[in-house]
C-alpha cells in the first residue's frame, strides 16, 4: 500500500496552519490556549449529560491545558516585553518553561499583570479573585497535568480514587467564563506588546 502523507505542508491560505506563528514563537501562546479552550467548549455544547464517563476526560484536560497556556502566555510575553523595555522580569524564567503547576505559574503571571496594569473585566467574568480561585481549584485536582491524561501517576498509583466524580456541566460554565477573562488579559498584553515592539 502506498504511504499517504498525513501532514501535508500548505501555504497561502490553503488548509490549516499553526496559529499566528511569528518570528517570536511565544507571541502565539494565547492562540494555542484559545484553541484548547474552544475545543473544550465545543465538547461541552455537544454533551448530553448521558455521555459515557470517559468522554469527560478530554474536556477536563483541554480546559486545564488552556489555563496553563494562558498563564504561560502572560508570563512569556510579559517577560519578553519587559526585557525589551530593560525592566526587571517576572522571575519565572526557568519555572515557566518546565512547570505544569498552575499554582507555581500564577504568582509570575500576577506580577506581569501588575507591572502592565492589566485590567480584569469584572462585569463579564466575575471578580479577579474568582479567576484566581478557579485556577487554584483546577490545580488542586490536577496539579501536574496528568490526572486526566493517564489513569496512573508516575509512581504507578491511581490518579484519582475509584469513586471520584463530579458534575461536568456545573464545572464547565464557571470555568469557561473565567478562562475567557484570562484570554482577555493575554490579549490586553498583546496590545502592550504591539505598542512597544511594533510602534
């Protein structure tokens, strides 16, 4: 049988390409996050409540990965801009490249948010405290991004107790709302970046 290439390179608007790749790859991080976020939302829109339990896992992972990428986008893009402005960085240089812990990443993202005076839209997304609490709760349940990708941890122990469960739809509504807030912070930072680096 003749081999058919799965990944066919395309140019000039034909097919799908990586989102908004630029000379500085981290610029696209929040668009990667948005892709995972939107994919989770699409799965939720198609959820009936009677779906098999294993159908929940991709949703949980996609939302969690989106949260991680939103935080990393703020850190990476913020630090890149701070470096350009010859100002102190967030301090996350090594951590942001190696950690999957949302709690570990959060203070560095908050430092960037503070330095650039990024504003959380409370009217649309609830309080900033709500935004932080959702990130913290996701991290409590899945601290290293393995709980919903594998049935066991690196030591071979179960990732969750046998009877562990929750209501997916009750989880999804506040989670996607808050993640939209983190998306907007990342977009706001993109505006700062464009103003300083391209202006």
